[in-house]
C-alpha cells in the first residue's frame, strides 16, 4: 500500500521536526535475522529512503536521512526488542523531538535515546511516497497485522493514549470497522462484538468504493488480488500477480543524431537519467521529468559507442567509449564526474583507446576496475583491450592488465560465489567473424582464460539469474568470411543462451534463438515473469526489422511473446519508476530513441 507524500503534505513539503508514530500491530514468529518494514517514505525518482520504521526479533529501528555540506547519509536509532514477535497485539508510540527518540510499548515506561545525530529540521518529502508495510521492494515486506498506524505532528502522543484499560490495544485513531476488535478471547470469553460480522468481502467485477463500502474488501478472482476500500479508492492488500499484457509507445525521444548506445542510471536525490551515445559530435544526457525524458546536458563526443555509469564511494562517474579520434587526431575516451555543486557531469580523466566500443565497470574485493573493449587500431582488429584499476592515492585509473582481443565489442562482468568473471565479445579477426569469444576468471590478482565460445560477430553478452540458475546470452550479428561470397542470409543466424553447469564447471549450450544481426540482449522481469529482449538490427535486406521479447517458460526455455517494430535497433535498456516498467531502445539509423511502456494485467 502506498500513496504520494503530497496527499498529506499539501501545503508544506517539510517533514515535521517533532512528531509521533503510533502503531498497533500483531506479529507472528520471525526468523532471527529477518527485518520487516512497518512504514517508509521513499524518494520516487532516486529510490532513496528518507524515513523508515522497521523491526526484527531483536530490535526496532528508526531510520532517517541526514544531510549537511559534506553530503547525505542514513542514520539509524535502534531500540532493543520490545518483545513484539509473540503473536499478540501491541501498541507502540515512537516520539521524536530534536535529538531525543522515545519508545513506549503498551503504555509502559518509555525508553529514551539521546542520539548524537538529531532528526533533521528540514527533511523535504517533495516527490516522495509513503509505503505501508514495505520499502518499495519485495524484500522486507510486513507479514503481520496492523490495527492502527498514525503519524501525529507535535510532541509525544503517549498521554493521548495512556493510561489505558487495555494497553496493548490503546486507541488513538482506528478505522470504524476495526474498533470492535478487542483481541484474542481468553478461555471461554466470547467477543461481544465479533469484528468478522462487520467485514464483507465482495466477489466478482470491481464494485464501487464509496463511503458505504469504506473498510470493506473486494476479491478480484480473475487476478487473485485482495483490495480494501479506503476513501474512494481500492487499495491492494494482497498483491495480484502482475503479468505483461502488452507494450505501448510512451515517448519518441529525438536525439542529436543516430544513437549507438544508451545507459539508464539514477543519481540519489537528483533523479533518473539516460545517456545517449550519438554518432555525431555531441552526445546527451536526459532527465526523467513528469513521466518523460527531457534534455539535461550535452557532452562533446567522437562517434560515441557506449556510456557506462558507476560509483566509487560517493563519487559518481560516467565513462564514454569514443570510436573516432578528436580534432587533433588523438584517440581518447573520457571519464566524466558528477559535480554536486554544478549538478552536471564534468571531464575527469582521458584515457587513450583504440576505436573503443564499450566500457565495463566492476568491483573485486573492494577494488574498482574499468575494462575497455578496443575494437581496432587502423585496419588491425587483433589488438589488446585493457583493464584499468582505480588508484586511491592518485584518484585516477591506471592500466592493470592487457588482454588480447579480436575486434572487441563488449565486456560483461559477473560473479559466481567467491569467483569473479569477465567475458569479451570478439567480433572480427580481420578475415572472419567466426572467432572465439573468451570467458576469464580472476585468480591470483589477474584474469585468466576459463572458457572459449564459438561466436559469429559477437556484439554483446548478457548475464542473468533465474532462481539459482545462471545464464549467459550472446548476440551474434554476422556470419562472414573474406573467402566466401556475401550472402544476405548471413545476418539471420542463431544467437545462443548458455547455462552454467556447476558439476562440469563450464557453461553449456541451453538454447538457440534465431536473430537478425543481433546487437544486444536485455534481461528484465515483470512480476514473477522473466524476459529477454533482443536488438535485431538487419536481416540482410532492410534495417526495418522487428525486435522480439521472449518470456521464460521453464523447461521450454524462452518463447517469443511480443514483436516490436524497430529500425536499426542497437541497444535496449529496461528501467522502472513508481508509475510502472519501461523499455528504451536506440536506433543506429535514425536520430530517434523510443521509450515503451510495459502494461500489465
């Protein structure tokens, strides 16, 4: 259950400096290390937790965001367990006043904590959303019962509830339908006004939700969802299983020129962005504003191929892979750093590259790395690609390891247990696209060959997990050899999904999927369903070729479910906002990227 903060804070978007949270709840047994959220306030665009109340069998935690000139950080005030997890009703009052945090359980003696960090006087909830029983994620969902949950501005609310004849069920503000709930009968005691008689569950099509139906339930049998009438709105209590129903066009994003790569990322407390790698001299960053991407910053590039967003501590970076030399004939790819003062990306470090196609950022044992895919040097495709390592002393990336590659197009990093892997997509060795792409494992401080895969103009690797299973999908773009005659059907070839076989300690072929000069795979999920979308770019005759969404069907593998018309499709990215799930793809043949909305049922 969630609602925008503006519904409460309509006149002022600052959270009160002094307030109380009153909650009456009943919690069943929880595993020792499990944490569940009672209430959170989350910034919608950045997904940053502004305020939260969570508990475990051992402790109750109050969390809030604190900011100053040095930055923002999460602060936690923890109370030892007030014995909540006993399947009995309890009423808690958390009172906050400057640096004093007080917890009263069942009208007992308050527990006061004088914190080093006081609650902020200017915590803005503009663009934020309240979540009841969650933190906007599947992890940490509340599994008990809540009878009342009240946010009360001002000083300690305890005197308004206590003393009480029935302290565990002390009342401040409870919906009318729940007021007769007196708790579990003792021995032969009978509830005088059994609350079950006041609650009606309606079946069938959606009924009206008015004052007459307030606090009544509706069960949608077709979607297997349970809803509660609150005000004039049906609010989900038991979430219906979401399924992808159809895909609709949401936005035509006109770009500076053809777009060869896209990167979607978030900057905490700032918002959601997409960076486009454009063919001509200027690439751009767009910000998600009122449900659309709008132009935010232009950045000079040289036939940019890809962007990579990454962070090191509190530093935020964006690296571009430039394919062509600059005006001086020098080939450099550039790392940009986010300026918190200017709210822009500014040049940070230039690195000599050779027709760079891709950057991959990753972390191993607390150390940060960047791997560049060098495609060719002049006409020579058999050159070294380089792995750079962050030097905390100089605060620069320095060459750490070179790896021989053949027309390298993409790097993909992933981990399996304690092991780190890096796989390269080799595209062309100077005479043929039938080359092996290689998977490397990090041992003794360097990446060493682990496994080789036969590929055909490999343009992308995508790693993904389904349950405990680990998969690698390669996008094959072209079957070509200088000695063979060019054939149109050489672009319509199989791309391959591999699965990790732990016993064999190798990836084995799981599924072939026919693609049309595939340049990218993107894995995403909707509800409990898993999907892959492929960027089909050329069928040998036309760049106007459909890209396909495939759904995971268990033992059947991935099955095509949606066909999307695209033109020279180059790259896919999946992202989500509080409004829903989206896909965005770039076109190498027109100055237009498209945002698609994933509609569910």
